[in-house]
């Protein structure tokens, strides 16, 4: 039973670390860009868009499709950075233990 007590203690510590990491991910921001920096999207590490910047040279009502495509590309760039940052933080927290493909934390 002593081992069960230690296991419960470790689980509680992991839960506390997860809560801290979730709070950090909410506040940490990354920026993605496209069109040589003409479109910039800032996301927090929970994937919420915090800011959108569009160079004024792109604001052309006749060619809005280009701007729309660049916004999507900038968002994808930022989202990739969010995933990389989140994976790195998870790796730090789990001591380098990598989760199986498709498994995400928190469960």
C-alpha cells in the first residue's frame, strides 16, 4: 500500500504541473506570418487568435482573395508554432517521455 500512496502523490504533482502548464499556454503567444510579413497572426498557445495585422498594401477590394489566402497561411504558420511549443512544454513536463501518436494531453 505504501507504493499506492507514492503513486497517488505523483499523480497529484502531475495534475498540479498540468494546471500550471495550461495557464502558461493560455498566456504565451506566438506569431505566424505569410506574404513576406505582409500578414501576421498572433495566437496564444491554446490556439485562440489574439491579433491580426494586414499590410495596407493588401487592402484592395478587387483582390480580396489574395488577402484571405495570406490570412489562412499566416494562421497555419502560427498554429504550427503553437503545436511545437506545446509539444516541447509537454516533453519537459513528462521528463522526455513522448506520447503515442494521436494521444494528447490533457486527456
